[in-house]
């Protein structure tokens, strides 16, 4: 297996013809290539612009939206978008890091309607708010549930 490339500039240098890297060259804050997977990190203010650029570059399928809680580290959360280009046969992970006290970013449902339920799931289980989402409410837990069960500081047996 190829060794990981964790340096952003080294990733851009190794894959100069990668459509995603070309599209995100002005928006990327970090990039890594590890285990044959490309991950590009953007600031939360740029998530809509990054998704538009990827769509224009041929990335036409939003496969998944999920999150990771890195508690107690800051930034605490990472929202990850798995995006595919079916015509190019390429895959990309787009990541956004969010502070624990300000876990919010724009919804991408206007670009990829399939993000609707994924964003609701991340909201429900992690408490990350997606601004502009058409129906942001709980999807898995009861409406009156207290807290967000996939946060690392959530009690194992729930709040009592």
C-alpha cells in the first residue's frame, strides 16, 4: 500500500490533474491522501462554494454526510461529505471542522436534495445545526429527547 501523504502541498503536487483538487484549489485549507482516499478540508463558510465547484468538475453524487466528535479536542466536530463522480469513477471526502461552541454550517440540500435526511441525522445525533435546511428536526430520536447521543460527552445511560 502507498504511504500516506498528509502534507497539503504534497497532495496537490502528486495529483496535479485530479479534477477535485483543481476545482477546490482556492477553497481548500488542507488535503491528505491516505489508504487510497482523498480528503479535502474547507472552511465552513465555503461549503456551498466547494460543493458547487465539485458539481461543475463532474462530481455528481452525494453518497453520505456524517460527523465525528473529536472531544475534548478543538475544533470538536468534523462533518464529512462522501462525494462521487460516476463519469470519472472518482471518490472524494470533503470535510469541515467545527468548534464545539459553534457547531453550525450551511445546508447543501439546495445542491444535493439527498443531503436532507443525512443532515437531519447529524443534527439529531450530534447537535450540529444546518442553516437553511428545509425541515431540520429530529429523525431518529423522539422529539422530546434531551441531548445528542453520539456526542462523546453524552452519558452512556442517557440523562436521568
